[in-house]
């Protein structure tokens, strides 16, 4: 009978659901259309089928075919415009959490790939939810009280008479077995939490998968911390695969032989999906060497073209979004702890920022909850770390606030105290050094460029030279002694540092460096008014050319060495130690052994 009546495909769908005795709100939720549109279709069907009321209309609905399996509505999810790469273990873990918990929050920093992971998991799980899978984008929502309205809009619902919007959504989903994906909850987290509490209490078969930079802080929540993309370069790196595919998409495929270089780039980007995609997009114009060089200023380089979501046009835009959600005190703490180059404790942060440790602990916890800091706990204590792009963003904010010099100075003094504490080698010395080594290096790099901090830079370079020698990093130890010499405020101190550098060069079996450094020490000693010290330096340099000849790449000419001995003899004067050194080096007999 229906065939003789001009009924559209959509009207046929509505009629079938009226026959299943669904309300207009439920039909709208099932078909992803508004209640007003459902009402319009029902009115049209009443007219076309010439029936007086909804009961009669339901009787005109076609009977389901015998033995036909109930059909599931297609998941209402946005289409991915680019391929989804890897994350097999993450998909499996998140899917398992959805099977066992009714509200799961995929949490992580901006650009880590939360939304794409949630969409992939929701699409794979669609068959488990016979009443549908729905996606709700909360980015446009700025009022926490409008969270339910956004959900209703995605479901195609309107507010029902006598009910607020939350009650209207709850009524539509009360007996439905469905999955809601709530994306980007962080800016309306309070409103989402209240909505979910009412929804899940009244809708026992509804499951919610939320994405957020901060957990929702509700008792029924289960949090899945979305990790960065895997970094190993031995054929199993999602980060490398993503880079190569996105680079190929802009017209310049990457030679697989360059995977190690790509892995190094991805590691510097902390495995962050957005940053890797933006870097790969620059491959056709910069190449791998250009990208590597540009990563010294990642926030400047990691920009993209026009995107529907403005937050994902650049890493800076993503971080601006997160930063704007923070309270002023937490914004200040984020920028101030950006001076730490390595994981740090709350006590260290309090010491450097000058704030009360209790307040700092609370602030660090909030920053971690917003996915702006990574927390690692061990028997030795709790440490915090900012990903490199976040750390550089914090440094920029520190500069804008006019606080950079003050915080760098505080950090420098903290490093000097840590270096002094490491002067005594104990049982736990090595892990204590490793914990602060990167901060010592970073503080020295900054102080070395500040003329007013030259003395402190010299002290830190000298300390770091001794510490790295103890740590068996003897190449760095030599460089730090040479750096200390360059920073010394008087030639006597410079000569001493150069002598230490020469000794380390000897330990490294680097004869050329030993010779060069002893001659430089002699020059500094002469300037300092220490001819005997200069004589000893020259004599030791000459002695090295025959005692350690095999450690030289290029031996000095005999005439040059003899001239050094003659100069040393002249400078030694009556100083016994200098005379003894010269005697060991000459007169000329030992040189004939070559």
C-alpha cells in the first residue's frame, strides 16, 4: 500500500521508527535530525497516508522482515581527511577501557593526537552500540552551562516542554545503548562533569568517551593518558612512519635509508603528532637538514596552512589555547619552571621561583592535570618535566613578562649550589649528578653570554669540568676547562684552567691538544707575571712531543720544540721547579730519539 503513496526515503525511515513506538526525540536522536524536522515528517506522513493520529500511523509502518537482524545506525563521526597511523597498542588499551568503564577520558597535551585516537576507537567500537555512536565537538562552546545544548545539537534534539536541555537529552537516551564522544572538554570541564553525572545516572547503557587536556575530576571517570607516538627507529616507530607519510603527501617521498635522521627529529619533537605533521609538511622546502636546524626555534618553524580548527594551525596556537585556560598564578608558574632543562622536583621549583613550596606543589599538580607537565614518580621522589615545545613556549612567556633575567639568575645560583653539593662524591653521586647535569649545562650556556654573570659562569664551568671528569665524560671535561679559561677574569686563573684542560687532554691521549693547551697556558702565565709557571708549561709541552709522540696526529717540527725549550730555560730563571721541568725536557738529546 505504501508503494502507491509518494513517501520520501527519510519519511520511510521516520515511519519505521514510529512503528517501533519511538518518540520524536528518540527518532531525532536515531536519525541525527532535529525534533522539529521529525515533527514535520510525521505531519507529512499523517497527511499522505490519510490517518487521524500517531497510533494509526504506527499501524501503517511496514513489518520487519522475518529473521532480519536489527540494523545499527551508522556512527555519526567526522571523516578523517588523512590516514590514521599506527597506535595499535593505544587503540587496544583505550577500547578495553571503554568495554569495562562507562566514562573514559583520553587526556593529554594539545597536539598529542587525542581526537584522532578517540575517533579511531569509536569507529572500531561502533558495532557494540546498536543505538548509535555520536560525536560532539565542544571547541565552540565557551559557557559550561551549554554543554548539554552542544550534545543535543549533535543528536538533533530540541528542548522539550517542561524539561531543560539536560533532561531532554536524558529522555532521548534513557534506554539507548549508545556511545557519545565528547571532544575537547577542557574549557567547559565543570559543565561537562555536571552533565555527565546526570546523564550516566539516568542512562545505564550509555557510554562516554571524552577527550580533554585535563581530566574531568569526577569519581566515575577513568583516565587514559594518551602517550606521544612511539619513537624507536628500528622499524617500529609510529612517529617515523607518520613523518614519512606526511612528507610524501606534499610531493617529496623520503628515502627509507634516512629513518635514523627522521627518528632524531621526531625525538626532538617529543613524539607529538601535530608537531611531527607540521615538520613533515616543511620537508619539501627545508629537507631534513633544514628542519633539524630550524628546530632550534620550533615554535617559529612548526606552523601550517589554513585549517578548520585554528588551534591546530601551529604548535604555538595549540599552546595558546592551553595557556588561556590557566589561572594567572598557574600561568606564572608554568613560565617560571621553563628555566629547568631537565626533570625537577617541587622543592627545586620553589627554590628557583622563590614561592612557598606548598603553593608550588599545588600549582605543579594543576599544570600536570592540564597536561602541560609530565609527572614521573619513583622511590626517590616525584619529578616534573615540560616537553621541549612547552618549555620553549614558557620561556617566550617569561621574556614577555620581563622575568627572564631574574629567573635565569635564580636558576644559575641554584645550579651553583647543586654543583657545590656534588663536590663530595658519595654512594648516590652518579644519579644525583645525572639529575642536574642538563640544568648545569643550560645555566652555563646562558651565563656565559651575560657579561655581568662572567664570574659565576667561570665558577660553574670550572665545577662542571671537575664533575664531568668524575663522571668519566672526559671530552666534555676538557671543553669545560677551556671554557672556564675563556671566562676567567684574570690571566692567572685562565692559565690554571688551561693546565687542567691539558692534563685531561693527556688522559684522552690527545697529544696535539695537550701541546696546544700548555702553550696557551704559558701565554696566560706570562701575562699574569708568572715566568716560572710559563717556563714549566713550555717545558711540559716540549716533553710531550717525545714521551707521548704516538698520541699526536701532527707532531711539531723539531726546531719549534727546541725553541720552546730555549724559551723555557730563559723564563725559568732560578726557580727550582721550573728548572727541573726544563731539565727533563732537554737540552736536545731526547729529541733525537724520534
